[in-house]
């Protein structure tokens, strides 16, 4: 019972992160499950099965709010599902000893990416044109494979690539990626079912993750208004990097002064990333304030021009 409660808290924490960033449910869940000793393949399998529930709910919500570009979903979800199935089959076929450093390496890389991405201002400008299949299909294939073998990564890989393209509104990027993730999670689950059998899914674990995620969903909607995504992304990236660095160093049998030195360097990098994130957030807020003032200025001038004195009206 105690373990299930911990897993529910893991699901809750992961959904809080995902709700605030629009990504990283699987990334956070898998990292925390590895930390408590769950085997890599079982962790990824259980996370993906739980994600079928969370992504379905997220997809329906995004569809109702008009945040989904179905053309993009169709062209990224199918290759993503193929990549996820291949990744699940690959992860199921290797030993736990080999899977642990592989999965930790992917999670470490994605965590470092979050640190870099959220330590600088996020791009908001848009360019004309439509996203083509020759871009979406390879992106989906790679993101799906990384997602299944790493226990997460669909959002961190697919979302930034679509945002950088500058051809979609951010809300439609997040909505389309979240909606397509249902098919990716389903394909990964089928791959794990074939590779591991039904015993590869720890159903109590799946239920606990799902319950925690559903409880956190409304809280995440409140959290996103309180905690800036810029800071939360950098903070979570540091946690993921430090946690998976521990697994990698254990797998490499590094001892002596090496682990403390590595931890100090990673912690210093984390502090730098957080500092840069704060500066980027302040610059963004100042830019928004200047833009808002510029928009309000014509209205103020127009109101002044409409005064009786300015219109040449005299009173007798």
C-alpha cells in the first residue's frame, strides 16, 4: 500500500510538470520510477499504459478548445507509433543491466536539453507555409523511438521541433503533440505486450500513476498560472540530469572522487541554467510590458484628441 501511494505521488508530480510545461509526463515518471528501483522495461511499459488514459483526456480537451491541427496529427502520429513500437520491442529484447544505462543516458540527455531550452527566451515569432510530411514523418519516427526506449521523450523531442519551425501557433503545437501521443502510447504498449507479455505491465503501478495524474490535472491548471514554465522547466531538467547521472556513474562503476566532482559540476550548471532562466523570464516580461504600453498609447492619444479643447470647441 505504501509503494502504491508513492507511485500515485509520482504520477501526481509528473502530471503537475506536464500540465505546466505541456511535456515531460513520461520523462518525469520514468526517472522517478528508476529512482525507486523499477526495472527499465517495466517502468516504460507501465508509464505508457498509464499515458493512454492521460493523453486521451488531454487530446479530448485540446480538441474541444480548438487546439488540434488534425493534418499535423495524422502525419506525425503514425510514424510516431511505428517508432514507439520499434523502441518498445528493442527495449524488451535487452537485459535489465544493459537497459538501465541506455534509458538513463536518454533521460539524462533530455534533461540536459530541458535545462538549455528553458534557460533562454522561447521563440514566439511565426513564419508562413505549412509543415510537410518529409519533416513530420522522420520527426515522429525518431520521437516515438526515443519515447519508448527512454520511458519518455515524445513531447521534449516533437514539441520544440514544431515550435522552432515557426509555422504553428504554440497552443496548436502543444495540442497536436498531446493528441498524437495517444497513438504513440498505444503502439508502445502493444510492443511491450508482445516483448514482455502481460506480466511486463505492473497494473497496480499503472493504476496508481493514472490516479495520481488525474488528481493532479486540475491542480496543474492552477500551477501554470503561479509558476512560470521558464523556471519549472529549468528546475525539472536539473532534477532529471542529477538523478540519471547517478545511474550512469553506477553502471560505469565510477568511484572515489569522480562522483562528487561530477555532482558539483552538474549542480553548478543547474544553478547557471536557473539564473539564465530568471533573466530570460524578466526580459520577456519587460518586452511584454513595453508592447502593451505601445498598444495602449494610440488609444490614450486618440482620447486626448477628442477633448473639447483639442476639437476647437468653446463654451459661452
